[in-house]
């Protein structure tokens, strides 16, 4: 659950559902991710057998990432999670503001 609950993992899986991508293309498409975090995310997905990494013998070497057969089984549940998050964003934002307002420290003036 920790793997799939990570926001970067969800975004990478959703993007790779559209087909194989090179590292720099993924970096451009995953808004806000650092190079290091993308590397960590891809290595974790590869380690778990969800993503395959292919190195092509070009100069400089070209690396492509794609979902494995196991990785493709994540598309439906991850897409459902992403859809829910998008639909619920405003309600979550309202709930957070309400919570933060209730939990705001009270400053006494002297």
C-alpha cells in the first residue's frame, strides 16, 4: 500500500499507461518532481517488477521506461484513485481550511 499511496508513483504509473517514455520526457510530464525523486521512484517501481528499463546503445545512451505486464494491472486502480483525488480536491481543501481554523492557536493579547 505504501508504494501505491506515494503521489509520485501514482503519477508515473498514469503517465506510463500511455506508453513508454524516456527519463527526461517523464521529468517534464511529472510536474514538480526532482530528478532524484524520479530516479528513486523509477528504481522502486523497477525493483517491484512494475516498470522495465531498457538502455539503447546510442551516444549518449538512451533509456526508456515502460510498464510491465504486472505494472499494467495497476492502471485501473491508480486511475480510479487519481480520478477520486481530482473530484475530491475542493472538498478536501475546504475540510483542511475548516480544520486549520479550528486548530489555529489562540493568541492572548496583554
